[in-house]
C-alpha cells in the first residue's frame, strides 16, 4: 500500500482520497486547539503561504486523544483556527492517532516512520513530511516547530 491508497474524511464528513495529493509535498499534522503547542498554527500557516504555490499542502487532523485538548465539532475547530490563526490549509475530521480506533492513514504513517516511543504518537502536533512520490521522509516531534521544518520542505520542492 501507499499513502495514496487511503481515504479520509474532511471536517464536513466528506470522503477525500489521498490520491488527490499525488505530486504534492505534504505535511500531515495531528493538532489540538487547546494545547501548549497550538500557537504552532501560526508557523504552519506561514509555511503554507510560503510554499503552497510550489506544490506544498498541509493536512490538519484534529485529535482529542491527548488530554481532551481538541474539544468541539469539526466546524467549531475550523472556526477557531480561522479566526485565531487565519488558517487556510485543509482541515479534516477529528481522528484518533493511537489505539484500536486509530485512523488507518496514521497506522500507515507510523509504520513508515516510528518515533521515540516506537510507533505511538506521543502528543499533539506530531508531524510527518511526505515527498512528491508519496514517500514518508521524516517524522517530527511535537516540540519541532514549523520554522525548523522549513528547510526540509524547501529541499523537497
């Protein structure tokens, strides 16, 4: 399987085929609106604005699995992110990233790039960088800011 074989739900509950992103550089992030790392939305938006026209996309997957830090519906989360951080990149339905109910896309990502805790996602704002050919090239800890990823994104573009 490849990343392009997965289908995920957007924040309106509609199916989105990952194959729609073939040929793009992707940064896939599990996010939360009430987390200490939530201000990273500013840096994510800056990255998106800087590189979107060159074929870069950010895919935002809210996750309430860590200390219930992403409460609310998809619409409420989107509204918060747009009002507070001016987010214009794609936001998806709230998911689980660990355990028996985890999103299959995240099972795949973790299989491709384990982390410090093995395959488990440690916290909100874990990031996966995907090359244009669908290869998962890097996994970044929640503490890695978008600014520190900029150079890696630029190399793939």
